[in-house]
């Protein structure tokens, strides 16, 4: 097709773009440090194995309407010593989000870490951005707060949390501060990275190309920032963002992540986080089962179906083939 011939050269040009040796962020408080090979560090390989706990969460929206959202949320913590499973913990609950137009109120049912939560429909984040929240987004915010709450209550020891350490709300900020006050180091590992170099190339790719063969971690990227980048297995193509504060055991912590990252199911990604993801994840099959049970037992089915019809027109069109 002619369309493919038109788009492929532009795509290939974007792929081949060379990166300027300077990170870029739209956050003016982050001052970039020029990328330099001297900031690559090699973790120690011969340290004794240490226990490490991974925390993750999952959620699924079961009922969605303009005035309400019913979500099922699960958060989990999994502890490993090398590849040996030590213990697991999970909490799961329903979150019913309702609104009066200006506030989203969350009623929680089950093993929830909070009695209730609420968010303004027009959310002003800590960086000054103003966002009009969709009711379906609130479940993800509750899941994130629940992950952090669970992490803040775990016994001291090495811990890695899925995501990054940047906070949007005061609730997030308070929980992250509490987590970082633990005696042992805690890291936040991001599966995705959208940071760019100053001329628009992927920062993670630029570091991968600049970095040595084998495993490494890189710091600093920005002045006075906890952001590191880590290549946790020699033959992996993945480079992850890792937020970790300066700590006497930081190098031992990163080495422990490397020890965890040799499983062929996902080379270069800590196995403890894979296990936490699998324990917390709400699969499509589980979502369908929970949704079916809810819809089968609700009393006013006709009214509920009318509410659901306000948002499902796209779904009807998607099913027409």
C-alpha cells in the first residue's frame, strides 16, 4: 500500500535519531546533568543473597456509569530470598466511587487499607497542574494509595515498589515520605520510561547505547534527584528507571535487584516484582466473573442497565462486524 511507503521512511528516521547527551524534563525544578560514561556503576556480584519484598497492585472496573464506578482492587507484597519464596500478603476489596459533581467519594468494602477516601473532581496536583478527573480514573488512584499504605506497614528490609516515587496528591506524598524513612533502602522501579534527551530521543535508549556491556546502574541524571537508571541483566534489552535515595546500602540493594533479574520469563526484571504482579493482577477472566456476579445479584437491573447505557455506545459499535 502507498500509505506504508509514505509512513515507513518517517518511522525509520525517528528510530535512528541520535540523542543529545542531556536529559530533558518539562519539570523546571529538575536540572539535568550531562550524560557521561563516568556515571555508570557496576554492581557487586559476590554479595550474599538478601531478602527483598516487592509491592504491586491491580484493579478492574466492573460497573461504569457517569455517576458511579465500581472497582475491584487487589494489592500484594511478596518476599523472596534469591529465587526462594519466603512469604506473601494480599488485600482485596471493592471500591464504589460516587459523585455529587464536585467530589468523588470512595466507599470501600473488604480488606481495604482505608475506611474511606475522597478526591476533588478538579484535582490540583502538587506540581500545580489542574486535571479534570474522570470517575473511572479514581480506582487507579485508590489502588496506588493502597499499594503505598501496604508498603508503609511492612517490616523493615529491602523493598521495591512498582512505579516511581513522584506524588500527585498530598496523600501520596505523606505515604512516600513514611516509606523512605524506613531504615533499609526502598526503590521504586518503573516498567516504562517516557523521559527524553534534549533533542527528543528516548533517554533509556541513549543510556543503553552509551553504557557498558553487562549490568550497570547510572546516576545522577538530574541534580539532587533520586532517579537512577538500571540495566539489571547483561543480555537484557531493558533499561528501567529506578528511584532510590542515597543510602549506605544502596549498592547492595541494586545488586540484590540484579540477583533477582535472571529469570527467563522476563530477563532483566526482578522476579519478586513478577511474582507480586501475578498475585495482584486482576485478569480479564476474573473481571468477567466478578462483573457477572454483581450484575446477577443487583436488584434494580433495569435502572442499572439504563445507567450503563449512557457510556456503552462505543462498545456496541465495536461489536458490530
